[in-house]
């Protein structure tokens, strides 16, 4: 197979889905897979077959979700800049809920629903001002972020939705960030939700669901030792902290935690360049194939799979061919002695890898292979 390509372990994906189901069976948790993490149809079909819903952030994601077997009633549509065309797609498909992110969006969705003679379910995305202690580019719950409705505007937003004949307010939606590796931010979020629930209950307002978003992180440095995230701790934190009434549901929108560990980017060594002070392993994959290191300073475990079992006793910078200085996968990486033609695996690349790939420098998009 010509490199670079993404290799997906479908067996691991199945075990990951098993772990989620084991933690949520018999509970009021409803799972929605965040399609933005990885929209590969093969993965989507495996996830939809388990009865998961879909968290979508574009009209094309909605269309793909339906094509891959997701029940439209379990599709939720989020995003700060939904176009009229995308909103109409959601209405026509009959999605379960629109997550509204601003006062202005209330009028837009209500007006489009009215033109179609439809009443649509909506949830208000609330910005709870919680620091998830993650990278600034993937923190979404702070007061200064572009996402969600500020707490000071929530009363106005609720009143505005309830005054719209074509909108039905079903819940509140939250998302505080991504790659969160401790459960404390989720506990704080649930306590904020409890306070809002109690406040509006006094006003006679009852919500059908509370959507806590996603954000659960994965272990990028130890993919073999910890291939499945701590779902038990995550769901236990949510269920033990939230004060849900009979019939109320909590919705979760995990993406990275579902698919990250099942994917690796496989690339070949083009050459090993001997510099004055260091050596460079130049591979045929680049930031156009896996953007996270260049965009976030993220690190993926790098393995020379052609030299498996040999001592990792050589230091290399592992870099790609793209004409940008930021096209670097790792600096001072300890690897076995590496040669032209060796196969290199960039691990834990199943989330935000192929989904963010581009054709920069007119490069081909990496294909996907699937193994059991």
C-alpha cells in the first residue's frame, strides 16, 4: 500500500463502543458521536449500528450521518455559524434538536421553521465560564470564547425561545473544551447545571435534557497501555453529580474518546538527513495529512514499525515534506536506528487526523485502510 495512509483498528473501535455501552446501559445517558472527530463512513456505520446519535456541526455532516444509518431524530446540530441552507437541511431531514448559540440565531431558526410550517426542538448552548485547563485553541467554555450564550443573557434567551411558536425548548447544551484528562471540570459543569435546573424549576420551566457535550481526553503517549479511556470515571462523575428528575436525560457528545486510539497514520521514511547537530527522519506524511502537531503543538507517539523490537537509542527530529517550518511531528525522538524505506506509525491519530487533512502543496489526501 502506498504511503501515507490511515490504518483503523475496527476491533479496538468495537471494544471501545462496548465499554461505553457497559457504562451507560440502564442509565439516562444518551450518546451522540461527534462526527467532526472523524467522518470516515466505515467508522460511522459501526457507531450508528450501536444506536448512537450524532453531533453535527455542518449541513454536510447531517447528510453523511443519515447516509451512514444514524436516526435523524438522534441527530443534534451545533455550531456558531449555521447558514440558512444548513438549517433548512436540518429541518427537512427532521433532526432531533438544534443547539442554539446566540440570541440572534433564535430569530433565524424560528423564521426558517415558520416558512416551512414546522416546529423544531432547540436547546440553548450556555457558556458556563469553566476553565477546562486544556490548550487555548480547544477550550470552549470560558467567558471570552466565541461559543455559546453568556449566563447573563440566558434569561433573555429562554424567554425569547418560549415566545416563538415554531420553536420548542427541550434543554440546555454545554461544551467546555477538548482533551480533558481529569474529571474535575466535568463535576464543576454538572454542579453549574444543577444550579440552573433549580433556578428555572422555581419559574416553572422543566428541561427534558441536559447536554454536557464531550471533551473526554485520551492518552497520546501510551496508546497500547491505555487504549480505552476512563469511561467509567467520566460517566460516574456525571451521573453521581447531576440531579436529574424522573424522565430527564443527560446527553453526551464524545468524539475523540471514541475513535482516537483506533487510528494510526502510517508513513514511509523518504530519507535520513544528517545535520551538523542532529539527524532528521524525513517522512512522506506531512502536516497536510496530520495537522494537530503544527496547529496545537500536539504530540503523537512515533514508532518505527520496521525496526520493532530493536533498541530505541538514536535521536531524530521526525519531519514531513511540506514547505512549512512547522511541519514537524516530533523533536529529539528516541527511535531505533532508522533507514530510508522504514515504515513509521504516528499513533492515536483516529481523531482530528484525516478529518482535518488538506491538499496543501497539491498533495493527495491519505486513503484509509481498516483491520479487524
